[in-house]
């Protein structure tokens, strides 16, 4: 793919998940140009560069809460519900509660030597709650649809649509379905369809978000695509840092700086979660061949908007 490698999938997954809280378990990235059959268009999970385009950081409440440590696997955490007629306000740092139509737009770029080699935009929309088949039964989930428009300096143009189903109580990843179409003048068109499921819901962010909190996430993603079935283990250590003021195209946000370390590769991504945006507002990931890819929130509409 020339100098612009296809390493954006992780960012896309992160952006497609509240809290990117990302995106974490997707197939390893593939170079579009190396995929002669069209079966493997760039894929890298948590999803997964500097993403400044994710939802805004949570409110400063509880920013100085004591740190906590835990290991996160499949079971859902216990969460307290607030009756409709209750006067108790929801925790501003708690799990986002989206409404149908909520949306987040992001733009990103990867550069080498100050020159953009990859550019992309995404728009994520909350489609609503659904009951989906899984295994031998059904589960309740929240469906988010993310559209991607991607271009690189090798003249590849990729258009993709990904639907992600998340567990309502903590927005852990349950299932995702991606459909992509890549084109380049002088090359045959390439299509890519893939369905990813998890051995147990893949937990990302732990709620409520508190400074000093640490935990680990362990799950296995099973991807079914044109080339067959592949699996990828996700083993990550998460640490929540202090609230920082982050300014992106969508505005200025008070966001928690969350560091996510890949326990297998040793690499680390940095992401900033803002409660007012109900998602990430910025994300950065390692790039051994150039500057860290960057993405930032450019526009959003979020039902749960707290003070910055």
C-alpha cells in the first residue's frame, strides 16, 4: 500500500465503541495491496493512532477517587439503575446511555515526514437496542453503525460499513459485522465481508471512570471472513489517568487520559474519554514507520451531555 499502511481498523473499532474503549479485538491489519483476492482489506483491532475524534471526556466529578485494580473478563458488572421518577442524578462518569440518532463524526490522518499518507473520516450512529441471535440463544444489545471513507497516497479508496453490537450495561463488545469495498484506478475492485464474535463479551472501559483505576481485559475474537476463520486474543492492561483539557474540532473537553497496554506486544495506545461526548475525543496508537496516526472528534450529538 505504499508508504501509507492500512493500520486504521483499530481506531475505527475504538471510535465505533463508546469509550474505545476499542476497540480492542479485531483481526491483525493487512495491506490492501497484498490482498490479491480482495479477501483481506486492512483490519486491525481495537479496535484500535491518535484519535481525537472520539466522544468527549467525562466530567470532573470523582476525578480524585481512590484507584482500584481488577481483572475484567466476560461477566457483566453489577450496575445500579435510577428509577424514572428519582431525583438522584446519574453518575456523570458512568456508562453512556445513548438515544436513537446520537452520532459521532471523526477524522484522522497518518503522516510520515510531515506529509499525510493516509486520511479517513468516520460517522458512528446509534441505531437502537436490539435482541440478536448468539450461540444457541439470544442476547440484548445496543447497535452502532459506523461508516468509513478512507484514502491513502497509493490511490486506494475504501468505503466500509461496520455494525457493532454492545452489551447495554457496560458496552462490552458482543459482535461486529463489517462490509468493505476498495477501489484503485488500474486495479480490480476488492470486497471484504467479515463477522466477528467473542468467547465472552469483550470489556473495554470500566464504569464509573475514576482517576487511578486499573484493570485488565482478556477475551478472544473469532473472525469469519472470505479467507476462513481466524482468532485473536486480546490481553490488555488499562490505566485511568488525570482529567486533561483536550481541544479538538468538536470543541474543548475535560477528558480522562486512559492508557491501554497490549500485554502481548508491549505496545500502548493513549485515548481520551469525555463524558460530555459520551465517547472518546482523541486516540493515538504506535506507528513504527512514522508519526502516530491521529484522529479527532469533529462533530457529535449525545443524549447524555454533562458539564465539561
